[in-house]
C-alpha cells in the first residue's frame, strides 16, 4: 500500500508543501488544481519537482461538474476533460478524481451518468489515464458511494473506478460496511479525513472543519 496526502491539506506554496510531504514520509501527493494554478511553473516543471522530492503524483483533483450534463454543456465537459488529460500527461500522473456533479443544470439518472463515464473511460484509456469517480456528500444527484459504485459498475470500463472518501460516507451516516460488497480492484483510491461531529451544512462542514 502506498500513502499520499492532498496538497490542499497543508499550508504554504506548492514547493513548501512538497518539502513537508516528503519529509513526513509519504510516497506520493494528490495535486489539488488550485495549488498547481497558483504556482509559477509549467506542468512539466511541477512534475519534475515532485519526482525530485522522491514522490509520485498519485492523483490529480478535482474535475468538477462532468456527468449528466445536457447539451451543449455535455460536449464542453468532454472538451474540458481532454484538456485536463493534456495537463496530466505533462505532470506525469495517470489518475484523475471526478467528483459527482453539483451543477443545477445536471440531469439525474444512473444510466446517463454511467454512459458518460464509459465514454470518458474510453478516451482516457487512449491516453493511459484512469478515471476515479467520487460521490460528494452534497452532490446534486449522487451523494452516496453506493450510487457512485452502481454508476461505475454500469459504466463497465477497465479505466473507470471508484474513489472513496471517509468524510463523504460518514457525514451522510452511511454504513461503511456497505463498502465490503465493492470489488477491491474497482476501488482506485481511498481518502481518509476526519471532522468533529457537528450538525451543519455538509459543504461548509467539509471546507472548514475536516
């Protein structure tokens, strides 16, 4: 098992964060896009800097508001994904986190979401990239890892898997034992995050207390 930590989890600029992450003994890093965008270096330079610290980029995140969009937003979402793939290849990472859609424009439906992920998985496979789908606790249509798994299952693509985050499961008071029914090879990444037990808006709770 390899360990990683998200750059969003600690303070400082990207260079300072990488020094801290390497010093703490992690194997890899999740690059949070805002940290990358705020740092004055090219994707290739950032990738080289990560590897110079003895780390790998375990995950690039997040890719938002993808699945279940009507046209023309659906076509734009796939175009955004292709640009994200370009960036990932320059960084030197093969796994992207797609969080469940929160857009008011998004359409519900397990099969619709599965079809979108299957098509994206095929595009990703052509680039040597994998797609990890995660249920946000405040997702518009998908807020439960059991629904996210059903979408991944129906997408039925080798390059599409599930990402689990303990916060999103426990904040919704979902029984974590339900994870046992998911095949291990379809869980691409697991994130662990804790928070004090407070009754408040899930998004605010996540952003400010975990």
